[in-house]
C-alpha cells in the first residue's frame, strides 16, 4: 500500500487542475499561484518518494507524465481563452503531444512493446513551457512585461516544440521499423 503514496499524490495533483484553471479564469491569481506552487512541490515529492523508497509502479510511470501534460495543456488553454497566449502556439504544443502519443501507440502496436525515455530536447521543451506559463502568470497578474520577453519565450517554446516533435517522430519511426 505504501508504494501507492506517490500515485495518490499524483492523482491529487491531477484533481487540482480544475480549481487552478478556474482560479486563473476568474483572475484570482494569488490563490492560483499558491495552488500551482503546491502542485509543483507535489510533483517533486511524489518523484522523490518513488525513487527514495523504491515505490516505483507502472501506474506511476504513466500517471506522472500524464499529470504534467494535463497541467501544461490546461493552463495553456486558459491563457489562450484569456487572450494571453496565441492560439497557434497552443495548437502547436497540443499537436506535438498528440503526435507523440499517437506515435508511441503505433510503435506499441507494431512492436508489441515500447520503452519510453524522454529526450533532452523534450525536457528542454517542457522546461520552457513551464517557464513561459510562470512568466505569463507574472505578466497578467503582477507586472506587465515588455512584449519582447513574452514574445521571445513564445518563439522559444515554438522552436523547441517543433524540434522535440520531430525528434520523437524520427525516434518512433526508427523504433517501429527496426530489425531485431
């Protein structure tokens, strides 16, 4: 039962997406920020517990990245609906994740198994996405930033999103059609 503690923390993080998005939508940025920080800390905590105590589960290996992606996509969409982020960028971010998931599913069908290992460009992309969302929260909540900062970060996310998506397409293609 103890090995499920990280999974329970991850499920709570997933459940917190709705109230966080609601708070962002209602411009209650202070409370949204507090919940976002707690969600970030819970992400670190569940990973620490899983590694430290060997509470690694197959469910946790799937839930944690799903929680991260749901969080990022949900906040991107809220910022899009509020007009703080352009829809072309939101479409690019979501499209990349859809391509990665569909590619992974196709590889699994073709090969019968799949080992998922995040690529460095993907980690950079996720880091930039989270940083952009934090900057956008600062921008809309506390201090309007110069256009070149927000625009530059948006283009950085766009470039790493395209590069990461292409890298996964190449990886899945090689994996799917490799001879054993």
